[in-house]
C-alpha cells in the first residue's frame, strides 16, 4: 500500500469555475478550471492529468468527466495525449495550453458560435449592406436588467464591433424595431416573441438572457384583506394589468393555466400598475418582480411569481434574418462580449449600475439591487447549468406557443 497526493480545486477556484460556466455549463467548467490551474501552478511539474486525477480534483463522477472532456476537446479547449508508462498501455491524459483569460474568451466565443448556429443559414439571406455596427433594441428604459450590456461596453468587450443602444417602451416596440430592420438585435419578452411569430414574423430567438420570466402578481394585505399565497384566491377578484404588454400576456396565461381566468375581472391600468392598488380599482396587479419594492415600506406585500407556477423563459435576444444587416461574425462577437459583460457585471455590478443610474436619474443602489435579485432568482435553470448562458430549446418555445394558443391570448389572428 502507498499514499498518493492529488491536486484538487479549492474555494479560491470556485469563482473561476463559475466564470467558465457561463460559456460551458457547470461540469465542463470545473474540468477546464482544474486543467488551467494545473497549467499555471508552478508546483505542478506535469500539467497533464489522467481521468482519475480530474475526478479527484473536481469532485465529478466518471461519466461527467468523460462527457466534459469530450465537449472541451471538441471546442479546442483541451488536448488529449498519453503518459509514459513502464508497463502496459500508456494511460491517456489531458491538458490545456490556455491561460485563464484565453480560456475564458474561447469558452465564450465557442458558446456564441453554438448560439448563432440556429440562425446562421438564415443570415445568408439578409442584406449585404454592413452598417459597421450592431444596433441593440432594449424593451425598456435603462434599468438593472441591462447591467451586463453596459458592463460589456464599459469594459470594451464588444470591440472591434460598435454596439449602439436604443431603448423602446415595451417588448412589442422592440419586436417591431427588429422586424422593420431599425435595430439588428432586440431584447423581447418570450410571450411577445411567440405572439409575433404567430403573426407571421420571421424573428428568431438567439439567446435567452434570463431563464425565468420575471412577471409577478402582487398586492398588499391592506388591499387584499388576507395573505395571498395561491392562485385560487384570485377568484372573484379584480386584477389590474397594463394593455398590450408582455406582462399582460404572461399574467393572462398564468390565470388560464391556473383555471381562474373566467372567474376574475380585469382592470386596464393606464399608468403605474401599483396606482390601481392605492386607488382601490384593483385587488391585485401584474408587474415586474421589482415593482412591489415601490410600495410603502410599512405595508405587508404578497407576491405570486408566475414562473413558479408556469415555467417560461424571460427576456431573450432576438434577430430577424430577413432584415438583419449583421454578419455572423459580428453577431458572434456581440454575444461573446455580452457574456464577458455578464461575467464583469456579476463580479462587480457597481460601475455599470452607476452609469445606468446617471442615464435615468435613479439611485445606483436600486439598479444594482435589481440586477442582483434578477441573477439570483431568474437567471438559472438546469439547462443553463448543463449547456451555458443563453440556452433555449425548441420544445420549450413550443410549449409556450401551445399554451398561448389554448388560452386564445394571441394578440394577432
């Protein structure tokens, strides 16, 4: 018997693995982090590692390590070789030539290429005129959800592509801007995107920014009269919603899926939804997850999060291949830069939050709070942990399309 020492990832390496995870998914990220650390650590004479070393070093199982090595090899991030052996077949080993930063960039760049694969064929039919920049259409005025984009621009992560920000009032306006070619890429809510595609638009999802929709139904104990904890309590109540918005589509979808759509009254709000609570026009209102924060602090607020009841994607980056003036290379650079911005914003959102706050005369602490809550509660999913940032699947889009069709909530015939 003899003892053997093995290098393992420690707590200081977890952030590196989390950063790689944006582009790779969780398991591949841990393996790459381990191999990069072996390359950079002067105490390790031979950076090459056998599967056993990687298993012990990452805490992953045999199949998980094998799958991760296959993915990383396919993306050119690790190299397979063999170790010298005095007897028997030489054992396989893996290593990487990348530094932390080159591995990070290539992980994100290869992820971007995979995300654009679904629209690459269609982009060949777009106009050949290159405006030399990407125009990004936001679905609302600058706010905390936009921290990664501002962080990317402040960090120069989009270079050499120039990315221009254009802000619209709602997903419907952003969708129209994409369809007419006024912008190259838009940020659009999942329900509005499905609604637009039902109406004949050729707009295509490129990447999902937040894996879970952020719409909520909320009220105060004073207005509702009791704690709001489940959808059945909405029967015979009045719900305030703004017309022609992603929020309304999702709220009506939720009510239908919960089986209470025919038992509630809808009040169309014309300003801030929360005003309908203050005036007594509604018992409950629909809004974004941060809207309840504007209510008086001495009120007890109850919230039903729609994606807890009916899982649905949040805002997505979309393109229209028929009008896009963006090349595939530009689109991939934009996505790579956005992932770098996601990494920077998650690490320290304060600089981007301050820039956004200055643009809209808001408190930077509130901008930062919104982003931190969004990534904590709405950015994650099992699919994202498996594949990386931006993941979306046809069957999930079809599920939402079917649900909207069954509830007859499409705004267009």
